[in-house]
């Protein structure tokens, strides 16, 4: 048994009875949004990118990737709980009055948050792509992909075309470090987020990549 021969920190033998082992039954739906779940490696993931549980993590990842100071987990949770944001793009719709409606939010803090959001309105395509935290797409691959497509609109067009023609995947696998799995993850990830990305792009200025 698991407790045979076990002792406490003071050397005393452990005595007790452990619960009987039993198989774990995974949930059939996401506990947060009741959406469909799927197994991905060792993880069980919700497939709805609009899931409230996933939303907070994706917004936080975006803010951290862009080094937006003062926008942490607690603030993101408040914004979601108060229905002030339901997507990353909603960050750019926030105003001072909306932030001041939050508990313990002062004018100085509100101005700082808005300033950080304002500073993030301009970025390179690679920074924009990596900030989404898509599976398998780190900063290096984001740079290679952005250099290949030049602009987000070209990437979105490729996604649309590849959904009807799988041979389009070969266009990406020709890039160093991009295999078929990563190419499919990119395509499917962008496809699921097309509406979110299009909305977000309406608030941003995407700069040309710096020459290497």
C-alpha cells in the first residue's frame, strides 16, 4: 500500500487509511461554459475560445506579451465579472468612467491602465501574432510566419483558402521549424478566432517588421 513504511517528518510511523482508488471520470462538458471539451495530449480543453475561463487567460497572456504594466489577473477578472470586456478587443473600448466603476480603482490607476492600453495600439505583426498564445506558435515562429505573410489580412486569406484546400498547408511547412502539426494548429487557431482578430485589428496599427 502507499502508506507502508511511510513516516512523518518527526520520524513517527504514518498511520491512517487512504481513500480507495477509483477511476477519474472526466467531465463531458466545460464546467465554466458547458461547451464541448476535447483531449489534447495530457490535457482536457474547452473548445470554445469565448469560454469565460479561457477568456481571462487569453487576455492576461496578451497583456503580458505586450508588457502592459498594471493589468494583472485581479483586474482582468474584475473587468470580466462586471461585463466590461468579453474579448481582447474590448480592452481598447475601455474608458476612464468604466474603469472608475470598479471597486478600489482610483483615477490615477485608471489613467495608468488606459495609458498602457493606448501604448499597445501599435505593434509589429509578429508581436501581434505571438500575443495570442496560439499552441506551438512562439516568438520565433511568429516572426517567420509574419515575414512570410507580411500582413494579418494575408494570413487570414490563407486560412480561408487552406480550409478548402489542404495542400495550402505545404506553403507553411516549407518554412524552417514549421511542421504539419504546427501549421494545422495555426490555421485552426486563427480560424476559430477570425472574428476576434478582425475586431482587434480595427483598433490597432500593425507596423512593418524590422529588417534583420
